[in-house]
C-alpha cells in the first residue's frame, strides 16, 4: 500500500531496544544528532549500566579533546532509560538491536507495531536475518526496514538501509535521508543474505583460507602481502582474529545456508578446525596468531638480497604494472623496449603479472622458460613488497627476478605456485562477487563500492578496482582460476563477462 513519506525532525523521539554494544552506540548516534532517545532492554538493569558505561567512554573522549564537555552532557541528557516496552509508545522511529533470532525479533516488532501506531517506522539492526522474513509477522510490513549500523556505530559512517519485499520505497528513502542527517553515509540494499558487506567480503576471507590450506605461505607472510601489496588495512588472518573466528565462521555459514549451499560461499574446513579447537582469535588469546605470550610474533618471510640485473627488456604493455617501467628507469637499470604480449625479460628470465594460471601451467602453455610470476599490487610505485612465484626447481630464475625488484627498493616474498597467487586472486574474486551482487539487484554499483570502502576499509571499491585493473583482465583471471580448480565456486559472473566483452564500466 502507498503511504505518506515520513519526514523526521530533530524533535522526533527515537526508541532503541537492546542496550548491548550496538544498541547503546546507536542511541548515542541518535542523541548526538539531537533526538530525544528512549533506551530499553528486557534485562533488568542492562540499559542503566550501558548508559553509565557510555558516560565513562564519553568522559575519555572529552579528556582526549574529541568532544567538549557540553556536547557530552547534551548527548547524555537526551537519552532516557525506560523500564517497559510500553514506554516506547511516543517514538516515531524504533531501532532494535537484540539477539539474532528470527522468532524473538518478530515477536518484538509485533509488540512495537501495536504500541507505536501506524505512523511509527520500525527498523532492525540485524546483520544476517531477512527483513522480509521479520516483516512477514507484521500487519504493516511496509513500515519495517533494516538499518544495519557497523561497530562501533559512533565511529563507523556506513549504514545499510535494507528493504524487504514489502518495505515501502518512501520509508527507505526517508530513512536514507535521516541517516545522512545523522552524519552517516547510507547505502540502499535489498534484503538478500549478508546484505552488501557481509556478502561481498566473503572471498577476502575464503580465498586466504584456501590459499593457506594449499600452503601458499605462512600467515605472517600472507598478511604482509595483503597489506603491503593489496593496500588492505589488515591482512585476512589478523582481521579474522580481531573479528573472532567463531563470528566470521558463523557469518560464512549463514550466507552459505541462505544461498542453499551455493559453493561460492562454502565455509572453510580449516576455519572450522580452528573454531573447534577454541582458537577464536584475540578474545581467546590464540587464533592464527598467539596473543597470550610475551614472545615476539614471527615476521613475514622475505628473500635475501640478490644482485641487480644486468639487462631488462620490456615486451609490450604491462597493464596495471606499467609503473614498474618508470621505477626501473629511475633506479638506473638498462631498459630496452620491444613489442609483444606484456612481460619483462630480466637477464634471460621471463617475468609476468599473474593472470590466474600457475607459473607451471603458464610456462607449459606459452613456452616461456624460465618463468617467474609477480602478484598484483594496488600501487607498484608505493608498495614496499612484491610477491613472486615460479615453477618448482627454478631457484636461479627466482633469484634473478628478486634482484630486479630489490633494485627498485622492494622487499620480495616467495609464495607457492598456486593459481592467481594472493592479491590478484582475491581481488578478482571480490570483483566477480561484486558483479554478481549488482546482477542480483542487491544494490547499485556505486553503493556497493561505497559500502565496501566504508564498511571494511578496502582501499578501493571492488568494481572500481576491477576497472583499474581492466575488466577483461579480471574476467580472464577468474576464468583461469575456474579452469585450474574445476570448482563452481570460481564461475565467472555473466554480468562481469558481458561488461568485459563490451568494454563497459560499472561505475559510469
């Protein structure tokens, strides 16, 4: 049914149900935006305790000069602890942040629907449950939507504004505007498993786990490559340790089950073993790293210094790695140019950017030997590290390739000869998943890239990144990985294939 567009004003009362970490943070955000906030938790004393803890956190922010004492006092004065759900009756917007249980959320919203009347908007902060399913229990599901804040809500700008099948477009538009007014960066999403961030981010974790299981390198070296070469703020293993392996594994399982066992989201046996062993990450003192220990954690492995090359020949266009040419010239290396398919010849060794094939497969198919592959870097000029791999037994070729990159001022880490290497494999599969999400009409390409940059701090949105690499190159990498494994999880998204073939961009 069509409903009148709800217009929110600062005087409008906002209710928050659930005074845990997320609920209390959301209450602070609403109060900081000027709204009176009614905070309720079914557990006796929980809301009062949460408000007291929030007050102490704000005291520390005042001490550090992040907010003034007047701002702190104003925020706290706008939050009122309530002792009955009935007290939320005057709220124009109620946001729940309770346990992730469908029946509990449905029951809560049924009660709120009766109490707050037809003019109130109801929102769930769920990160995993279907907004459509929650709304199925309501008489007026048009007024229900998801407002998925990210932790801590007081700091993180992203909010996913999630519409179920029955959510009125006017309601989603109004809450999108309200989130802007609260100083957030909202994005629209449809109610599909994982929404945007928790769905599209799956390959970042999954491929790192797969590569570790295949012996690509140690976790310290892999994390360093993802950080230094890929520009990710944290490597996948240190990030999983921070999130909690049990939490990350549960999200993966939820998305996998919600997509009826689609192999694209298949959980990792290795991660399950870690969880079964009680190695949950930082919170348990041990995950991929050991935290309850005074000994210094292992550092990333890198190759010993090798001689600089005597000659370097550039054959064709290096594409995303073209900056290496300028670096080589600036480093005083003897450079010669020739036409060809895009590779370097360093003292007789072929060097090429990974294209999704292993070095062994590529050398056999193209007849280039000795062959060394190097991994993708976000910025070849700025990256402090390069990852290399080669055909088994070609140690001398690897040494000459390492000497070239070391002459450019880079540390060099060797990884096992696996399809796609690390950064190229993970980034291209992120692009592939992002394209699938857009094809499924989960969200727009612009909102997807915004969500991934703000929600998980990626240096670029996946689709933007794919266009920088070149979508045709990305599609070829995905095809080659799929061919190497024969696993449907690596199937190429038709929309990505079509854009690559037609030379179209997602972000235009």
